[in-house]
C-alpha cells in the first residue's frame, strides 16, 4: 500500500506535495521527471512484498518508455507472470513490474487481467499520455485535477491541495452531495476542479492536447452475472463458501506481519474463521470497545477470538476522541460525516503496533444484503398502495408537525416508493431537512443539480429494475461502499501505514454472489442469509443472531456532554459561510440537548463541515 502522485505542467517544489502522504509510504520514496513534457511522477512506498530496493517506484522497464506509480496489491500477479511472461527476465519480485509488462502487451485492457485492489498512473512517453485506473470496487482512492492546461493525480487530496498555484474553488454541487449522502460521491469532490476517478474506471489524459481523451469503465457487474451457474440453494452456498475461502487465502500473501480486525459482527467473524483454518499460527485480532453498553460488541468479538484461539487485543474509545477530529479532517481533505471513522482510527493505530497488514470484513453488508434499510424497504412496500390524495394530505400536515416527534420522518416520506423512497431513507439530511438547512444563496447555486446519484446508478444498471433488493444492493455497491466505507478504511488505516485487505470484495466473489438469486440472498427478508448459513456451527448462536450494531461510537451521548462546548462554540461563531442556515443548525442542536429527538447524525455532519471550514479548507 502506498501513496501515488503525478503532475503535468506544474513547477515548483513538487516533492513537498508528495511528502504530504509520507504516512502512506514511510519505507521509501522516489520521483521521476521528464522535463521536456513537464511530467512528474512521485511515490511513497509501504513495502509489503519484495522489501528490497528492486521494488522502488516510480518504476520503469529497461526501455524506459513506460513509467508507473502504483498503489495496491495484485493477488494473481504470480499466475499472470507464469501465464503470459514465462520467458521474460524480471528484475524484482513485485506485482508492480508485472503491471508494466501487462500494459506493454495489453495496453488499455491491462486492468481486466488484474485480481486485487489498485490505483495507478502510467506515463506513456511515446504516446504522450497518462493512463489512470482505479480498481473495480473502488478499494483504493484516486483523485485528479484538470484545469487551465494543468493536470495532476494523487492518492489523497492533501497532496493536490499543496500544489503551487492550484485552484481550490469549492464546489456547491459536491457539498450538496455531502449533506445529502454524508459523503461526496465520485466523480465529485468538495473542490470544483478536483475529481475522483470512479470505481472500475480508466482515464487517459492527452498531454499534447491538454485534455482527458477517455474516461470510461473497464468492468461492469452486469457483464459477470451468471444466474444459471447452479440450480439449487446448497450448490450456491457451497460455491460461495469456497470462493470466500479462496479470496481469504489469496490475501494472506505477505512478507510482513499480518492480522485481522474483529468487531464481533458476522463479516469480520467470517474472515477470522477462514483465516484460522489457513494459517499455522494464531491469528492476531484487534477489537475496539465503548463504555456505553448499547454500542459495545466486545463480548461477541471475544467469543469468536476464544473459539479460534486468536492472539486478541482490545482497546476502548472514550469521549476524548474529539481530539482526533483535526487529524480526520486533514486525512479526508473534505467533509466526511461517518463517525465510525473514529473507532476505525483507533483500531488501526492499535493494529499497526503489531502488524503491517490487516484483513477486514468490509463489503459484507453490500454484497450479502446486510443493511436494515433493505428490510425496512420490504416492509414499506405497502406505501405504494396508499391513494395519492391521502399521501398529499399527510405531507401537507407534516409541514406543521414538530420535527422532534415520532412519525415526523414518515409523514415527509409517505409520498415516495421504490427507489425515490430508498433515496429519502438513505439521505443523511432528507430533502425536507435540506431545504431548511441551506441558505437561499446555496439553493440558488445548486438549482440545476436535479438528477440524484441513485437515479444515475439505476440508469447505468437497467438490469436491476425488476428486482428491488438487487437494485438497493447495487446502489450501495456503487456509492456508499466506495465513497464512504472504503474511503474511511483507507484513510484511517493509512494514517498509521497499515495496509487493509478486504476479501469479501474480491471481484470474482462479488460476481458470484450477485449471480445467486435474490430469493436466496434475501430469503424470507432475512439479512445476510448466506453469511449466516455459512457461519452456522462456526460461531456461537449469540454471535450469529445478535442485532446488528454497526461500528459507531456513542456520538449522541458525547454531543450532550463532552463535545457540547465545541459544538456550541462553532454554532455561535460568526463565520462567513454562506451555505448553511446556522439558525436551523442551532435549533436541532438545542432539540438534541433536550432529548426531544436524536439529531446526532445531522450534528456530526455539521460539526465536521464547520471544522473543515474553520481550518481554512
């Protein structure tokens, strides 16, 4: 795992920008400069495989026509080496060198052969172009800047924001997405001229023409769906279990110490159970706990750790975590509203004291249908049968219904069904709240931003329109997963130079599970039916059937106690922000203090945004 960086047309101290990501690669660094084309490539290295100097990047082949800066792990690189380059002399044992040979042979089809997580940039000196690519599920990040004849790319915003002369105008559309979803989805960012490469996409920048010539997907889920692979539930379950084991085994390849996050949930328990059967030494496992019992899953984690005799480490997260918020703001570089970044920060810090690589169960909710909202949507199906006139009348009454009373949200959503209902239920600030949160100026700036993210995903995946559960999963797979879950895990783990691997997002496994009928994936409206069947007999009944708690800290309590002065200070501060109605923000803060309703999600999103603003971003 590393930090990659490249520019075209920039001058000045580019090494200073690269070194904003020293945490992503503390083991080594390198740079390459083609002065004639004004092309610069930089790399910060976290050595995982082939720890020798032969793995230094940017890397080039002997003819030096191609130069690469690469972040990730290709788990099938040895197989590719044997299959396509049997007679080729390699100077390293790295997957990086294999990618260069793939590109020389297959050019733009290169990522189709790669099984793993990756983000990389290749400078093709002969064709005067930069090729960028991000893995299929968006596990690894990749940003780019394209404005006024200058181009740059990086693993993190922090490096781009340090570039001399860069235009950092804020993007109202990106910030509208933030308050809508709690994150800023690709291709947007908080900055108008900085974009994210979308998952499973490749981008080609033409140096001479100073333009992006290609920006398109190299992989789509619909192309790997094979619904006729198996005819019975037992056959599907057996195939999926075997593919999970294969995915875990591939991710145990490492020349440095390796362990696993263990939250006590089904996904991390599944990963640890598979790891225990594949390694000879006790698996090193890491758990974070909370003093608040309703948020704490330590007992379930300890149950799994005891069953598999892991080398288990536990630590607590306390309200003093507010002290890490400035570090989180720097790491994300833009507003990010998921408070589970806080325990992820601490579990990564703890794990790095013992290992350099950690396996994680992230992706299990999206792949195996684990979110409670899927069941809620199943139950809300009756709303579509309520007469339109009644829905409109209830919505009208909802305008005068106190927002702190139970039923307020239902009254606002009653006119929705299907994907629009799912969008409202998943929105961080639903539409009726955003209209009160935004200033008139902000609403004017985003007036043309009418097509929401979910509609775009469904338009690109029309094959899911007849299967609502699959549609909901695909929406999360293409939005919430890469732009929230994986962004959070990457930034927090890499702050401590910890590589995180996610076996449940092996693209072959994902294709297999989505090929399985939704009548099995979501059998009788059971969440994670497949996961539970596979884990039956491998974990205790308590672990198997306890209610999903997620990985969120007790923010609601902290905002009423330890974090209260900070929040009040920010709300009362006379700032020049023209996007947010601070009177509305103060109103929900006071309602939260009185216990009228839990507004902690709204307040944490506002807290992060205001701190980001106050730090000069």
